[in-house]
């Protein structure tokens, strides 16, 4: 019996020893994030050769920081990048990435410390949490690696590395052997109103959206290479974009339609596809029914028709509808037509020549005319449906978007199409005694093709495609000729 126990004990000790060795061989990882491919990368220091570094007669074994950087792909050249070395307590040091060869990562007592005898003492960060690559501000990075901001000033892109700097404040700088080091410490939580300064809409990595009143805004925080938004409840998906200075979002139209139907009011919703806030502002002196009574609304992201239409007819973000790209399927939640039916209301849905979203109400489709548009057919079908006196009629004109794409948003062709569809809207309004809501799905941005031709595009998260006009005319307040 004793012999059996002894053998079992030896076996267990061998198993334990084997597990310990495996853990010790599993790697020593340090986080490199910010302006790198992958946004946040774990680099195994055990895969990199260690070197001696001597400070005050003490020699350490460490990994040269420049060799760590070779394990990741920087979005900007080394000479156009900074490195922000951050301790677990938030104290940070910013240096030129070109001087990384003078720094060593040393493991001591289970934590990583930075040793850099050629640099100022501030570089000696203890208990390193992460190293963030920060591209110079004049470096343009792709939208996938930047926080996208749209406001009255236009369009901005802040690289993720530079986003981190927003969360810190400079507390000093020093120079040694010609090497500059800047010390940073964490700010108090970055309040949204300090960063944005207006009502705004947040767009998250999971396609969700949040309309924020600046007076009740939360804070932005930095975590593992991305910016997050915190209120009393944490939003678990990182922020990818911000649109500020808006009164509403396009899918607020859903609640307006619901409320009016609940009050036994008739509702006409008109979607002039592709009509931007910028176009209306530009042409408003020559418009009539579309010249006023509008608010500035934010579109969805991505700003494309399938995604935006699904949001409008459900009152939900793309995250909730499940429609986040160009695909034809039913949303994950009930649409306005199903709601109308549940209240015993009649509805009609007039579309172009194809289905963009599978809806509970079958759309009336229209053929393309000799000029390649469906607008005249949509108008005539809508007039016919108005004769049936539905409680809800939803009308989708596509011509403005088509003209934008082909000729650009401020082209003569786009201008004529806007005036044409406004004429159809005026005629529809004259034949409808009820409430009218007019909301585009997205706008358009003028982009020059490789051949020099200017055309219109959207899904760019820019001023032109993210801002649209939002119209509402109450019963009895409609414009008449």
C-alpha cells in the first residue's frame, strides 16, 4: 500500500512539474496598440533575443524596444511615429519611435519595466501596461483605424493613437543626449461635452447608435487601443464615429408615425433617396415645400439605402435590425406596416423597381422609364394609392440618389431631379389631408474618379452623406400653391 502511495505521489509531482514548465514556456506578452495593424497586438518577448543593458553598474537582461516594434506593422513610418509608454497607474512617457533602439523592456518581479539610459529618466516607466504607437497628426490613416467625426467644421479623422492622447495631459518634458521625452498623466474622465460641445450621435463598432444630449452626456475612456463611452451603463462596443450638431436621427420618424397612427391621424411618409442636408441648404432659395420646416438629422452607419430604410421603418439602429450591409432580408424587429396592421390601420408602400428590405407590407414596384428613372412611376402609383385613402402611405423616390451617383450632388442633373421630385411631392401633398413626414435615407459626397469625372458617393461618413434634412408638416400646416 505504501509503495502504491509513493508511486502516485511521484507521478503527481511529475505532472505538476510538467505543467509548471509549460506555463513558463507559454510566453511573456506585452501589448502594442494604437496606430498599428490589428489595433492591439500581443507581442511575445520570449520570441525576441535578449540583450544586456547596464544602468548604474547594474546589468539587466532585456529586449530592445525597436525589435518589439518589428513584430507589428505600423500605420505610419517610424520617423512619423511616436511611442507612448504607459504604466498601469497611467503615468506615461512619449518619445520618438526612431529612438526605440535605445530602450529595453526588462522583466522584473513579474512586471515589465522600461530601461533607457540614453533617454531622460521619465522613460523609466515601471509596471508597463501598454505601448501605444501614435502617428504624427499629418499622417492620414484609413477609417478603420481612426475615430471619424462629422460636425459643422466638416470631417475629421483622429487616429486611435492620437485618441489616446486626448485622455492624457502633458505634465512636463525633458531632454538627455539630444533625446526628448514628454511626460503625460491621465486626465479626469474626458467628458463628452468637453470633447464635442454639442448634441451628438455616437456610432459603435457593432453598428449600434446613441443620440446624446450634451447636458446629460457621459465620458470617453481609453481601453486596449480603442475609445469607449461610459454613462451609468457601460457601452461594451468601441466608438467608431461621432456626428454632432444634430436635432434628431432618421429613424426617429418611426415613433412619429406610431404616435400619429395611435391618434387616428393619417400619415404620409416620403423618402427622397440621397437628398442631403447640404443640397437643401444649397438650393433652398429655389425650393418651395422643401425650402423650410426641416431639422438636421443624422443618418445611420453605414449610410446606405438598405441599412437606412430598415432603420426608418423599425425605429431601430442597424445593430437591432440586423441589416448592416447591402442585402435584402427582413429586419429582426417589427416594421411600421406591421404596427399599423396591429392597430387596424390600412397601409400602402410604393417603391422603385426593386425590393431593398423585406417588409410586412408588399411594396408596389414600378418600372424604369426611358431615362433610367422610376420617379414618375412612383408618383403615379402613389397618387393611385392615395385614392384609396390609406391611414399610412410610404413613398420612396430614388431619382436624386441615381443622379447624385452619376453626375455628383451639386450637378445640374441632380438639381433638376431635386426640383422634379419636389414637384411630385407638392402634388402628393395637395391630394393628402393628413400629416407629412419627409426624411431621406442618406446624402452624398462629391468624389473625383481616377479619370477625373466627379460623381457622388455615400457610405463615407462625411458631412455630405451623414447629414440629411428631416421634415414634418402637421395637418393643416401644409404648403399650398
